[in-house]
């Protein structure tokens, strides 16, 4: 039974440039990297389960109604032979065979084991060694069938074939191991995947982030770990670039691939919502770069975010996040009420595209919720190309079957080899179509396409 009702909680509200959010946990000297919002099966109350791997080195539980830390398990400062864990800590909401009981906490330890902690006694009731020799056992997440663990090794290199691993709980056997990218971070389950036509999955069961500065979020399959979707596309880098993402969640039970992937960006603090076509639907921050000397830097946001290490879904369906922009050596666990009115984003829509004799185009460019869309086509080859832009005047974007819904926004223009064409769109279209072809028949060239968008 839910005794600590969600709406009865006291929170601190902050509004900056229209970014309305609540602070659920903020305590000097505490830097949680992970949080989940649950109903505790032991008492029916609303809790945050959190993990602090960098300052307190603890897994802990925060009662949202009483606003106090009611339980904690300390690992102590890691030695030189250990790693900074726990990066995640999860509560079992029901009994899991061969693993633990409802209310137990499970996480990765500094000595790179998967442990299950008895809440009442604060003793380790189960310890599982990974089926490989990790460099940094970063994550252990129960699989969709709760008979396996999905593990990530954050520091794997070319000499290590175990980036993401599925391990059976009962006997510790390795089911599969894949290395799709460096620095795999947290793992989230796509809830209700394949349950009905209202399927939030794009073909897989888990989301895993590549925590590189030029990172990505990937959807992988439970059966073999293969990647079925990624943003940016892992093959050509097309889509919204995400700077150092650590966690992602899939929101919505929408048909026709309409669910949104929400990603937290450590690059200066960022929260990005991405559509199936890899275009951003909303964006806060997510900006980084390199100095002239070659050093990476993060750009903090005007709404006060500094480094977003985690995103999660609240019990009432909102977006929660953890950001390290707080003072006094703290990270803040927050929940979004309303996204900021002013937003800006950019992405690559095409890369190394080869022109032909007929007009070609990539995906529809969604513009309905953006005030400005700036288009750039770069001719990266030697021969000239032609390009033009159509705008859609209807909510149904379908150029092939309904060309009457579209008008010419930009007339045909030639771009010489090594040059670029640009166009700013401010009219209230729902979609844009950027088309290109060779300027001279049978003289192809190549091009890259970029899109920048802004809400004013």
C-alpha cells in the first residue's frame, strides 16, 4: 500500500529561464550518481534509492516524506586496488529466485563483485563474481527475465572482449559478451517491450550509453547483445551527438516508433529527448569542446546544470535527473515539471552522401516545435551539386503520396565542389525535406548535411 502519497511530499522548486524543476535531494558532501524512485515493498512508502561512488562511497535510501536518509551501507574509501563503486544501487521490489528478497539492495562493490545486501542486518547475503576479469565493473542490472545479470565493464580496451556481458545468476555462466563501444555506462530496461502494438522498443530490451565525450546511446537485444538502434547511428554518426552520456530511459507506450529516448549528458549538464529518427525533440545543454591545446571542456548551461550523470522516470511519469552543478560538494537529485522555453540543438542529418542523377533526400526534418531551423549542406566532393528545400503545410508528412501538402521553401541552387549552401527557415512548417542531386548527369559528388534548431 502507498502510504507516502506522491503529492504530499515537500520539495524545493526552482525556475530558471522557464526550466521548472523540483529538488528532491541535495545535501552537502553527498554526490549521488544514480537514483531510482520506488515504493518500498517493506513499508509501502515512497523512496529514493541512490548510489554515491565518489564522495560517500555508499548505497543509501532516502524517505521522501520524512526527508531523511533512513538507511545506508558504506564501502569506505576505495584502495588503490579497488574501483569507485557503487555507481548504481537498486532495490528488489519482489523476491527473485537464487538472488534476493523484496527490499534487498543490490549493486557492484569496489572489489568488483555483484552483491545483495540484507536491509535489516546490513550484511552481504549473496556475492557473485563476474564471469570475466573486469577492469572496472561498473553496472549490474537484472535482466528482463530476472534470471541473469547485464554487466558493463567501463574500462575495457582492445585487449578485453567483455564490454557488455549477460551472465546467468544460477551458475555464473556467460551467455554473451559484446564490445559495441568504449566506456559502457548504466543499463536501463525498456519496460513492456514487445508486450503489444503499443511497443516502446525499437527491437531491443535494454538501453546502454557510451560515456565517451563523443558518446551515443544504444538499444541492444536480450537474446544476443546485438545493437538494433543507436543515436548517433554507430555506422555513420548521423543523428544527435550526445556528449558523455551515462544513462538513458525510454518514455512512452506509443505506436509506430513514437516513444522518446531521454538521455543525460555529462557534457556541461544536458538532458536530451530523441526521436526514433535520431532527431532531438527537446534539448537542454549537451555542449562540450576542446581547447586549442587539445584539452576537453564542458560548457555549463544557463539554467544551472553542470554535469548530468543520470536520468530516471518517476512513479508519476516525469523525468528525474541528477546534476553535479550544486555547490558545497553536492549533486542534486531533481525532477522536471516543465522544460525551459529557450532551447537549442544541432545534429548531423547526412554524412558522405553520394549524389545521383535524380533528386534524393534523407529523413524528414521535424520543425513544428522549433522557431528556427538552420540548414547546411557541405559539398565534400569535387563536382557540383544541386539542392532545394520543401516545407510541409500539413500534419501528415508524406511527400511521396501527398506532394500537395508541400511547397518550395528554397528554390534549386548549385553548390560547387568544396563549398556549402545554407538556408534559415522561420516559417511554421511541420516538416522540411532537403533534397540534393548531381548538377551534371553522371558526375556524382558527396555531401554532409547539418541541422541546427532553436526555440526562442
